[in-house]
C-alpha cells in the first residue's frame, strides 16, 4: 500500500492542485469497500450525543459533493464531513483557484463553495444509506417522512459518522434561509450539521459571524432542527482571524443558542512572514502547517470561553501525532485533517493513532483527561 501511495502521489504532483484533488476523488470511488480495522477502545470519543471510534476526522472541502464518504471511512477516519453544500449548484470562483505551497507544507484556495447543490449530494447520501441497509441490516424500516425508496436502518452499525457542512449561495437574497434549507434537506442522512459562516472565499459570508446576524442565523437553524423528523447536532465553524472581542461575542451567541459544538478553525487570510513559497501572495484561504499556531491559539481561547458547555473540533495544521495531541491539550475533543494529507498521505491517520496511544500508555491517562489541560498556556502564546 505504501508503494502504491508513493507512485500515486508522484503522479498527482505533476497535476495542478485542483486537478490532483479531482483525480483523488475519482480514484477513491474505485477503492474496494471494506471496514477499517477496529480501533483501540481507548481512542473512542463521545461527543454531541455521537459515538466516535477515534477522534480523527476528515475536514470539509475534500469531499465537496458527498461522492466518497464510505471510501474515506475505510481509510481509518473516525468521522468525515462532506461539503460545503449550498442549496443550488454553483461553479465557484474562476480557475486557477488552488495552489500548493510545497516549501511551506500549505495550500491556498479560493474555491468559493463550488458544489453540485443539495439535491445531488442528498441523493448520494440516500443511496449510501440504502446500500448499507441492504447489505448489513437484518431489518429495515420505512420512516414516516422518508424519501420514497430510502431505507432507514434499524441498525446503523458500520455506516459511519458523516457530518454535512452547510453554506449559502453566493447570489442568495436570504443567506440564512440557505442554511435552514440545508438542515431540512439533510436531517435524515446527516450525523451532524456544520454551519459554515467562516469561509473567506464568498464575499460577505463572514459578516454572519457578527452578533446580530449570527444570533438570527442560529435561532432559525435551531428552530429548523427541532422541527425536523430527526434531531441532529448543530456545530458552528468559525474563522481563525478573530479579535478577542469578536470571539467573546461569537461564543456568547453560540452559548445562548445552545448549539452542540464548534469547529475551530477555518482557513486564514493572514500570511505569516515565515512563508517561503512564491505563491504565498495568491488570494484565498491559507491552510496547512503555517495555520497551526494561529488556529491552536484561537482554539484554546474558545475552549476557555465555552467553559465546558459543549465540545470543540480542532482543525488547522495537524500534520503529526505531536500536533494532534497539542490540539487536544488546547481544548479539542475531536480533530479534523485535510491539507496535511496532501503532503503526508493517508498513513498520517495511523501515525496519529499510534502516537496518541503511546502518550496514553506513557502517562497512564485518557484522551478525555488531555482535553484542554494546556489551554491557558496556548491561549497566552
């Protein structure tokens, strides 16, 4: 498998970043469907009312259209997140719009929520659920509000946790209504919802992080969640480029809305002075290793402000077991990867698991005990 990956990675590096991404999605469609090896029970995490076999997730942006959710679970992720999805299909920004900063182990993208829309992704997730029922369930039931032909599993063992990341169409007249539409559309197939108001590539989207707009958004989303046939956890994904005043307001609104969690953080518009790549001046969101310090600091500050009311997912620059454990100690209950896989490959997932288990064994502790224990130190840095 390592040899196959190295050959494939060498070929992908000959393509531009977006073409390589598309080629990877296509390849995963042909990956044999198989259940991953069982995780060590010490890696299991409970959060948002869900049971995760391990804390490592694949961030939104990779599988934008829910094309390969099952294949990604086969790689050993504890959960995956599809999207960002908007009600109507949209092409996103003009190409080229994604760049590898190889010297910095980073990526800049300005995709702009390019996706096939709700209907196409929903159909794929429904087919996935139906196939699972047919193959693995001794009993299947037809829900009272289920889409015709969609079998709801009486036993969902093995289906895996799939979050749905929701966004708004660029030209929408009511962006909040776009998020509400996503909650209504995917309530039967999503394990949780991620409300993405922090992408830097849709003009004006981050304005929804302002207190009044965010309060209205979360109120309408939570109302839609309560009215849906199936009640799913709602998480808010925020930007790393926040002042302490902005963060205080966002956490206050999130706590008042009684959401289930937060994802910290999205890509950054900042350009650290350490960047060496000639592509560093490209516009868009920066992800990868240079985002680690900024995203971990905002994660720790969020953890301290949340005061245990709900769990956090830590994202940004996780490229090693040490980085993953640092995120947990800064306040993350769960983790998400994406850019590091471009440089490290899928073997990173197993390395992080082994590194985490080694730490637990060395300190005779648990993952839960590690969460946030160095948050104050990271928040000050």
